[in-house]
């Protein structure tokens, strides 16, 4: 099939590409970039995105798909549909499923179920069997089956000795160890420790719970080698530790979620369980440090930590609700609203955080907007104003604190694997 993406502003920082052009795509391959003839336009299906931006396809490296085990919350198919609608052509799915992604069989199951979709799905495997921190998972076998990283996500790797083993084995295949940084001996609370937790009467979780594990992991990466990736960083101290570690040449990277640069714990005054997450919302000082970390490159990428939950699980008292929110379909809008329009990041920097750096961390090829290359694209409008409507989410779950929020900036279409998603409808091209 022959398709034209018309009138887009191409932006691909790693290619130093910034120009306006038409794209002619034939059977999923970019055949021509530039002005097209009347004959080429007439013989093609034309998608007119005049003066909108076109970047390499966005990638979310921290997504919970819930399959296998809790397909009532999310499946590989519905999560992939949600990703495509949100502006993503690739996602990495985390291992806290049931059973955990701790065997080659589960990795291959996920890859088989994701095959043929617009969205590329790459499993992150468990670092230890059952994510229990007691026995090392078969790291090399999992990598050979298709795992792109290792994590006991939901918890930190249990102790320093096991972390060392995971780092040493994962370094054999140059795969990152993705850490949920939380000291379990301090993690019995339900929101950030501080003025608001005292005022609201909620058991608190101190920021040092995160900082201790970030410090441990950085020190172990320096000692044992290997690559540490700090998931959903949330404290100013952790941001500074990552910054200093990078200056020393330690192989550490970090991600942040949109909710951690959008909200503070002031938002919890409503006791809305859709604002309960791990790590919890922090203070304005932490948000300021996160934004500075995004600006100077300390924080490499933005990821949703998309965590679907059933309605009945969230509609309970705050302390009984599970942590997490869905985020695949709101994070592009939040990034442009909070980072671009507030003049913290440029469009090129946002593309780096969404498209280039996540794939680089996971050793995945970064798409190029180039003749002869596969079309793997995200088309977006940074200035369109829209209202979040969770009832229209493609995700099976609707646990979002952003419902009815006005955002500026949105994905309009994604292209990958000879398919296009316009709005939220996927079709072959």
C-alpha cells in the first residue's frame, strides 16, 4: 500500500533533522521525503498533518500489562492499543505479572501475543525467581528469549549480594538492571512523609526510603560494574546522586513519570486514591529538582509507569487502595503542558526523552526518518488543547487522576509495522 503523510515538520535530534516535508510510505517503508508530485499524491492514501510535528516513534520503557494473571485489568492487546492511542510505537512491559516474567516461556508468550501489532512490545524480565530476591533468575536464557532488561519491579532487589549477582550476569549481555528504589524496612506508609501526611493523618513513607536504595545501587554499580537504571525517580536527593554518579562515569540512568513532575503531595487533600502511587507524590522542592534533572540530562527519559487497576480496587479507603495509575494516554499531553509550554524543555528535548533515550538504554535500534527505512513515527501537535476523558481510554482500566483535566499537546497518529493509528483507530497501510 502507498500512503502519504503530508506537510509535517520532521524533528529527529539524533539525525540533526529539522525540516518540513511530505513522506511517501510504501508497504511500511519510507520511500521518499520531500515534495511529492501530483501523481504520487493521487495514487496514495493521504493523511494531511499540515504543520504538525513528526518524530521517531515514541517509546515507553515502564509499562504494566498485567498479562499473564490479571487480564481483567489489562491485556497485552489492550495495553498496546492504549500505547498506540497515546503516541507510542514501542513499550517495555514489567515483570510483576502472575506468573512473573522469570522464565523463557513467559517471555516468548508475551512476544507471541504482541506479534503483528502496531506497537512493539519488549519484556523486562524478573531479576530473581518470582521477584522474591532469593534465587537468581536465568538471566542469560531470559535475554536470549527476548528480555531487554531485568527488574524485580514493585520492590527493589532484596539485598546487596543478590544485586551484585544480577549486575554481574546482566553485564554479560549489556542489559540494564531497572530498580524500583524503596527500602522495605521504611516502606510501610501510604504517602510522602511531611507536613501533609501529618495533617491528613495518613501513615507516611519517607523520601530516604528511596534515597538509601539509590545510593546502594549506584555504589554497587561502581563496584561490580553493570548498568543501573533508576525507575520513576521522585526525590531531590536521588536526582543529585544520579547527577554526581554520571559525572564519575558510573553507568547509571534514570526515568521520571509525568505525575511526579506534575503533582505534589498537596493534591492528596482530597484523599483521591487515583493519586496513590509508589513512589508517592513528593514536595514542590522535589518537583523542582526533577525538572532541573530533566533539563540538564540527569534524568534520561520520561515513562508512564502505566499501572492499571480495577475500579473496585481503587474505590476503597485510601490506605487499602493499591498503588498506581494508568498513564499511556495522558503522558504526552502532560509532558508538553508541564515541560514545553512552561519553557523547561524544547520539542527536541522532549523527543529525546520519549523516542531516543529509552531505546538507547534498552539497546534497541532508534528509528530514523530516512528514505529506505521502516516508517516508525509519532505525529503530534504541541499546541492542541484537549480535555482528558478516561471513558474513551483504550486501556481496560480507568484509574487516572487526570480525568477532565485540560492539557495542551497531544499525539495525533502513530505509524509502525505497516500500520497507522489516527486518534485511537488502527488500520493497515
